[in-house]
């Protein structure tokens, strides 16, 4: 039986939605229970991860994209989750950026929420996914997740999205390029923003080469141990026709140039996924990821509770005194 | 009984050491067995994590620091692990940098090894720790671990070090500053490199303020569930006297300015840790981290083997059909 807070949030009350997100982020009993209640209402939203180095203008791009998507015939409702301490959405912005953000913040069908990257309980991608579920259940058609594109935790976050957009600029140094190699592997759309700057064609060529050199998106087959049979079969039968070639687009977000084309490509990618049975597969892969991670944590906690504390101490002493190695300690602990 | 490869590596044969590291990195049976064999020989090396954004000149700083440490009266042997795709040590460098690196690469008592950040099995920090153990056992007195300072995986890596150095420069933008907030929390020494550039005093003040504002290094108490009683007691009795205030140093690594002071502070920090019983505590905390992570993985694998596949499928179907939520699925899977 749904709580009053959940019911009001699902009906579109923004204040209730804000309060619900706070409970969910803090993983309070109410927040955890709410996630159980709303889950059957999820499954419609298109999750879009947008990632790029600081200074790539991705927040401005997100703002422009939100405005563009809002102009679609069905007037979709849009949520933005800013998982980035440097994002203007999180308050880390210059004044000029903030003004630009305010334009979309005043749209009643746009909801913007920043998320702390550190300090909270649970994994970052778990909390982002939980937020996405809340927005999805509350009837938001697109959930845009903005992350700074560096490090495994950011990759984990955007990996749960249906569509991943990587934002680059003409004047990023080689250093940044190298960092991006990891994130490029998971890109569905590549954007060279600030395309009015010198060197744009070189950047486009560079990205195109990196994309062509790669073997496309890796679905991390070996990590998935217990998908439903239907999706296991789909995974095993992915062929060349199911391969999406990430296009490289040019934008000038501050001038709204190239944004319509970007929105179009996002819709096209969504249709592609649905047409090839990949939307459902991706949805289950994301869910599998979350479930497997929490299962690992749960199994560990249960083990901790059940383990014989005296024997446990003896093993840790043996390890510290170097009578056994870390690997041998793990084996001994598992045998407790 | 030690294998010939391990024996030769421990005796200082560089070719054997190289081959051993390759086995360890790939987690071959030989590599895993080698880690068991060498573990009793570890425990002497001072592990130093050096992290900073691309362009901060941290590789040049590492090279200068290696030369400085080599001049110490006891002529210590030094290993460098470059966990950074943009590091000159990993081949991602401009020619000028490479020449500088060659100077230390030709020193017979210096060993430099880069580590792939992606694609290999196991966690990045597990593999870095494994490398550190090999170097430690082979008699290297200092192990310098260079990582690019962004993202949780880098934080995980340097968190295993005794001494963490964060490198900044006067001209880093605010964006980079914000990203660094996470890494600053774990810094023992702060370095403003390229200190001959304008704005250096502002950077020093800035870092000093960030350090003063923080409550110092967080030892992540709540993550540690089964330390030895001795170190549990130490953890519970850490007081103000055990608190190290991270100093902010200025260097110009290309000119060798400030490097002697940096080396001195590193030695001082090592002595501080030993004098306060923190060296042993940190060593066990790092080991605990590795053991706990592999234990979680091992428990999960065992669960996967033992679980009833039919029931497992039914639960995943219920999840996909939204009859149960992810949390409910985790609970049901744990009850299998």
C-alpha cells in the first residue's frame, strides 16, 4: 500500500518528489520502501548519460538539449541528474552558466537534481539508478544523467543508461584524450562541442578514428551470470545488424547550433535499441548489475554475522604475522 | 617451495622480476602462487602514492624525487608503478619528458613499470598492491605509485599507500580543483608544482585552506569489520597526537627546486607513522581492504555455483516483469 509521499510524488507533486528523492538518496527505511513501491511503475523513461571532461561545456549542452527535447510534439517531461561536483546544476558554476540553467529550471515539466558524488551510503551508480527509477515512475520521459567523464565510478554510472553521449571539444589536450579512451568504449553518440573553435575538424577526425578502431560497445558478457533466458539468448545472438555505429556530431551549445541534430540522433538511437530487442536487454543488464552488486554486499554481511569471531581473529593474526598470504586468508575466511 | 622464477626475482634479477610482474598482472596460476610465496618477505617498503591531474607535471616530479631519494645515505632501491595512461612512464609522453625519464631508467637500482588501467582481470588496486608486494619482497625500499587524480579507482589505489602526495599547479582551473576535493581528503603531503608560475601563492593558500577546513584523513572506520584486536584498539584510540597535518610544499620539478624538501617530508611522514603505531595499522587496513574485497567476490562466486538455477531464473523473471523490485530480488536470491 503506497505511502502518501510516494502517491503524491507519482502524481507529479514536485515538493513530494524532492522529499522522496532525499529519502532515497539517504537510503532511509522510507526511501528503501518507496523504491519497492514505485518499481512496477518504471520502464518507460529513456535514460541518457552525458559525460565529458570539465570545461567541455556539457552542462550548457544538457541545458540546450533539454530545451530542444521539450519542443518535441509530445512535449516530453524531462529530469536531469547532475552527478558532477563541477556541474553548474550542482552549484559549481560561473554566473553566466547559472543564468542559462535558470531558463530550464523554471519549466514546470523539467526537474533538475544534483547528487553528491561522495560521502553517502551505497554506490554512486546505485543511487543514480534509484533516482532514475523515481523519475521514471513519476512520468518523466527522459532522464539525463550528467557525469564528469573520468574514472570507473563515472563509467559505472553511465553504463546503466540506454544512450551514452561523450562530449569533447576542439581544444582539449592530449592528456584528456587519453583519459577519455575508457569512456569512448561505452559511447553511443560523440559530440564535439564548441565547434566554432579552431581544430574542430581534427577533433572530429580523431574521434571518428578512435571509434572506428574500437570494436564497438562491449556488453561485458562475462559479468552476467543470471539473466533471464530470453535475454541470455539475445546476448548470444547479437550480430552485425545489432551494431550501432556511434556518430560524431558538432555542436555549439551556447549558440544552440547542432542541438536539433543531437536530439534527433538520441531518438534514433532509442528506436534502434527497441527495434533490435536491445532496449529490453540493456534494461535487464543494468538491473542485473545493481542486483549482483547488492547481492555481493548482502552475502558478505551475512557472512560477517555468521562467522566465528575467534577463528576470524586467528586468521587475521596469521595474515598480519605473514604466516599466510592475503589469498590464503581469503580461502581460510571462506571456509569459516 | 619457491619457484625458480620467484627465487631469481627475489635475488634481484631484473629480467625475472619483469616476467614475474607479467604473470602477476595477468593473474596466471603461476602469478597467484608467486604472491603466496613472496608474502612472508614483504613489509619493509614505504609505499608512496602520487596523484594529480594530467598536466600537473607529476611524472617529472616522480623522476626528480627518485633521483633525490637515491642520494640518501643508505642508497635505497626504488620502484615506480605508473597507473596512468597519460604518464610518460606508460609511453604517453612528449619527447622531452621521455628523455628525463631515461635518466632514472638507466639506474640499475630503479625499476619502472606501468600498469594498464583497464581490461585486465581483478581490481586496479588489487593489481597495484600485488606489484607493490613483489617489489617489497624483492628488496625495493620505496615503491612510488603514480596515478591520475580523478575517480574512485584512483582513490582506491593511493588509499593503500603509507604516504599520499597530491600534486597541484598554480594554473589549474577551478574545474580541476573541484574534482580534487575527493583526493585532498586522503592527502598526507600537498605539492604545488610549477611553482615558478604566476599565482603560486594563491594556490598554496587555497590548498592550505582546503586542508584546514577538512577534518583530516578519514580512516574509514566503519568499513573495517575484522581487523586484529591490536589494531582495532589502536583505531579506537587515535587521538589528536596521532593527527598529521598535511604540509603544502612548492616545487619546480623540471629545475629540481623543492625536491629535497619533499623527500625530507616523506621520510618525516614515514617516521611519524611508525612512531605513532600508524604504520602497522595502515598496513593492516590496506590488507583488510584487499582481503574483504576478494572475500566478497569469493562468497558471490560460491553462491553462484550453489544456487538453484531454476529458482534463480524465476526470480529474475519476476524482476523483469516488475512483480518484484530489485531490493526484493536481492532478498529472494539470498534466500536461495
